[in-house]
C-alpha cells in the first residue's frame, strides 16, 4: 500500500515546497514559481483544492528566501477548503517593472457555461508589498468571439496556465485556451479531452505603468479572434489545440507549442507579435520525426544561455493498457499517460522552417505508475515552471498533482543532450 507520507521521495526531488496535510489541500497544481520583486527570494503560486474538479479551487502563495526552505502557504483568493464558495482557478502573476504584482485568474461567477472551474470572468488582484497583502478581486473586461455563448452575461470558457513572457517590445503576453461554448455545438463528446478548443493570446499593453485594474489595456490575439486550431483526428468536426507555451525567439518572433489530440505536439510561429500565426504543424525531433505526446501540457522554456527546454511525456497517447483515443473511458486515461516526464534541449536555427532544433529525449521524472491522492493519478510534472536564480536552474513540478517539488537541472545534464 502506498504511504503518502513518504511517496514524495519517489522522483528524487532536490527541493520540497509543499506536502499536503490532509485538510482539503490534497490537490496542488498549476505551479508557478518566480523571483520575488523585492529581491527576497522566490514566490510560488498554485491552484489548490480538495480534489481536482471537486469545486473548491483557491489560489495559494508560498515564499522562500533560499529556494530550499519554504514558508507555510497562504490562501490569497478563492474558495475555502471543502466549502461551496465561488472558486478562483489557474492564477498567473505578472510582476511589473516597479515590482507591483498582478494576479489574473479564472473567477467563477454565479452563472456558469461549460464547467465551474473553466468558465468564468478574468479576475484580478494586486499587491504592492511583494504579495503580503492583496486588493479585493475585480473583473477585467474580456473580448468575446464567435466561440462564446451568445448571451453576453454568460462567462467565457478560458484558462491560462503558464507564466506570461515578454515580447520583443517588452510587453507581457500570455497564451490561453478557449473552449467553445457547448451551446453552439451540434455534438459534444463524453471524454474531457474531446472539447472543441483553440489556442489564443492576450497582451498586457500598459501594465508596467501600474494602472488600477479597471485602467488596464489588453489586446486579444490573434487579430482575427479565431485562434490556432488543430483538427481532432477522430472527431473531425472539432479542433483540439490547447495550452500554448510561448517563447521569444532571438529574431523577435514568437514560437508556441500546444497539446493536441493527434498524439503529437504541434507548433506555430508569429512574426508580427501575435497578430497572426503560421498554420500549425507537427513538432519534429532532430531526426525529423514527430515528437509524441498525449493530451497533456508541453511547456517550453527559453533559458538564460539562449537554449530552449521542452518538457513532455514522449508517448503518443497510447501506452500499455491506456489509450486516450478510446470512445469510453473506464478510468481517466490521462492519469497514466502523463508519466514518465522527459526533457529535450533545443537550439535556435534561423535557416530552418521549424526554427527550434531539438536534441534527444531524456527521461527526467517517473512515478512508476504508482498513484497517490484523491485523484488517483500517476502523472508527474504536469503544469510546472522553471527558474534560473542564484546560479541554480530548477524545474518546479507537481508530483501527481499532490506534492509540489523541485528538480535541479545542472548544465552537465543539459549539455549531455544538447542537439549540437
């Protein structure tokens, strides 16, 4: 029998941020770590609940002076554990040049479209003291399109999960998933992976001026408001292109990778700051073969040394007895397809059609299929983040959406799988 008190050691982490206490805190994900604006260490933001989908999502914040020892986290907005409060989900921070912190999130409203944790307003809270005190939540107006419910009072179905990056003009830009309102579809499918969806972006034009939330200026991209779509290989009436992970290229372009239901990672490229995007294509490895990946986030990071790091699962959505393409799921197939986790190092190639060339896959983390937590999942490193701080490169990862841990990625490891 699995011992949850010690199971966190399985992936051999180099840092421990949070171990659940069993008080309605057993689901921990969407784990975003970044440097504190006051120069006092690191901040970790995440979405916590008693169990994914239970309905008590909240945003948590912990801080560390050294990246190893973490203070007790605090709830900054959202539902109290095991309550029926309205939720705060999938929060992402933007730190302005002056040090003000804005946190944006999917804010559950009294009316819901597709589902409670993916439908909502764009909530916003602000801190001017490094995250110690926060403003009251307000809603930010969002641009609507033809994939939204026709009733403007019905909130959008949208999620951001990664930290925004800054474009070549130093403007923060965030990728997000838009799921089509079920009210617009002739057919819906029972498995959660089969949702009509697209990847899109939002740029924060004046956030470095530290405006009040009601004075923020946002640009919703691409300009045609259609988003990036990838046709589902079985249910060809829908697109599934989600969770764009975006990096700034040395030439100023924007490159993003997305999860899809094709069994592979897909990518697109923008030369005009996200206004328009190239038709998406399958992401290829160094041998010119499609990079296999199930329906799971596939984060991509630009490193300080100019290289790129891709995090993925290196299977095509079928592994052993698990198959994401099954019509009927007796259990959540993704709980077992999102393991092990691999990394690949990429380098910019200005002359190539795919401008990032990737090296070989390296297995980094593995749960050996052992489940833990109320979700009963074996997944690892879904919705992680990366820091390069005080000379130490760390991947911060949820382990089975239960524990929050960190793994050191030394230069020697990345050099051993460099594509050059």
